[in-house]
C-alpha cells in the first residue's frame, strides 16, 4: 500500500521536533562556555585587583583566539551532516577527523606564536604595570590549552553533524564543574595563585577534548573509518573554513568598532554599552542554538538529495527565529527594571542604557531571522556568500558608526548603527535564501 504524503501540519510538527531536540541542548552547551570565564573571574577576583585585571586582559586575548577559529565547528557540522544525509557514516566521521587534525595543527601554531610574544600582546592590550605580570603568566599557561579547545570546537561540529547536541551539553557541564573545582583547589588549596587558575582551566579543557575524542574514536571504530591524518582532507577542511574565517573576522571588527566608538562618548556611555553588549551576547546564544540546529538539519537534507525538505525546514526555522526574537524582545522590555540594577546603581549609566536597551529589544525579530539564515547557509556550505555578505555589512556599518561621535550622537545612535548592521545582514541573507542558489544537493557541495 502506498503511504499517503505527509500533511503540511505533520511536516511542520516534524520540523518542530527536530529543531527543539537539537536547539535546546545546543543552547545549554553555548551558555556553559562563558561560565568558564565567569568561574575563573570569581575565583581569581579574591586574590586581588591586579590579578583580576591580568586575568581580564589574558582572557580577552584567549577568547579572541578561540572565536577566530569557530569555523572549525561550523564547517565541520555542515560537511559531516551532508555525509550523514547521504547515508555514508564512515565518510562522515572521516570528514570530522580531518577537522580535528586541522584543529590540532592550528592549536600548535597558536602556541608557537603566543608563547614568545605574550609580553608584547599584553602590552598591546594596555595592561597596567601591576596587572601585566599576572596577564603574562595566565596567558602563557592557558595558551597550552588552545589545541584542546580547538579540538573541542571541531569535535562539537562532528557531533552536531551527526545530529547529536546532547553529548556536547554533557561535556560542557562536566567541564565547567571540573574547571571550577580545579581552580579552587589549585588557586587556594595548592597556593598557586593565578597560575593555578590557568592550569585548572587547561586541565579541564584537555579533559573535555579527551571526552570528545573518545566518542569520535569509538564511532570511527564502529563504522570502520580511518583515524589517520589525510593531507587532502585536512586541506579541504581548511579551504572550507577560510570564507567562514573572513565572516567571523568581519563580525568581530563590527563589535570592536562599536565598542571603540562608545568609548569615545564618555565613561557612562562605555559602561552602559558593556552592559547592553553582555545582554545582546546572551540573547545571541538563544538564537544561535536555532542556527546550530539549522546547520545540522539543512546539511542532512541536502546530503540526502532532498531539496524540498531543505527549503521547508528553512522556512520553518525562519518562523522559529522570528517567534523566538519576539519573545526575547518582550522579555527584555519586561525585565529592564530588574536587569540594569544588576550591573550598576549609577543612574546616569542606567538612563544612558535604557533607550539603547529598548532598541535592542525591538531588533530581536531581525536578529532571529539573521541567525537562522546564517545557520541555514552554513549548513548548505555556502561559506563564500556568507563571507561576501559580512564584508559588505562591515563596509556599510563602519562609516555610519564612526559618524556617531562626529554628529553628536549618543549610545542610542551606536546601537542604531548596530541595528542597521543586523538589518543589512538580514537583507543579504534573505536575498540568498530566496534565490535558492544555496540548495546544492549531494554528499559534498
């Protein structure tokens, strides 16, 4: 008997179940990551102001280094998901191993670059004479954990491509708990000070990488996939990552420019900007979770030669992005009397932040569309277009942002420029999604 085609309602319910099953654990894992820095800050903060300042400088450098290589997760997710959709699990895992080997090579390069230049990097970030020694100590020790962190990124991409976002959540939570316990034990129990915090984080990161590798290696053995490095595969992974690297660097440039402009407006403005930026980043985690689900789902549909399913999934995820954006915007508006006092009691800062905060709330549906379509196009392996679109966005944003202090605009104008940036991204991504040129089926793009 021929099975009746699924109704539109049944198809939407299927997509909803897939999105929730992937996005909710992904959100938990994303939120767990910044808790590493928060735990380190809370523990080191009791050692003294100079130690905390040193940690702040070193953490900024390390976070930048890791975020630059986030393409290891994105590109690996898309490539592995395509192979999964094509029904070739051995090739999917082999693709993932290429990403992991690339992560190890990049990690070794970062160590080689940072160890001898740590003092110069700390000075470049403007650390004070009292904070600089602590920053250098923390940086030189913590950079030893960079290969592990990059392996975590690549292996996370492997598991996401395999439609598994639960394991990354479990590993992230276990890593956070281990990091906190090791930091307390080494900083205070062993009396190692800020060096103990760095070693505790490195050990926790290596443990997370080991856990991921154990899962991937077990899967490779089960499906007969080779674990050996393959030069051609590693080179292909690097080539797929270059456009995403350009995209990420362009986005980082936008954030740096916005912060630099806010700093020129005065102390109250930069303080308010930091508060709003922290909220904006937190909201981004919720939307990024849907984007991660999009990477995995779209890659799988395209790998299975199901162009119709990919388009339907894209449409449903955009609806999710808009809905979640509306909810987040309403939550920001409702919680503003409670949120701002958490960070400051200075009424000048809160008064400066409030209009910009409302602008952030209004822009959340736009952000929802942007994050979802970003994930869809990543899942489709459409990296070159994403790179071009983000560079164009940077070109539009930069003069507008730099004109804010010249024209006498305040922080609200800065976040108006940020909203314009997201609107430009939405238009470029929507045009690409509507064109259908991203719909390239097959086990490889």
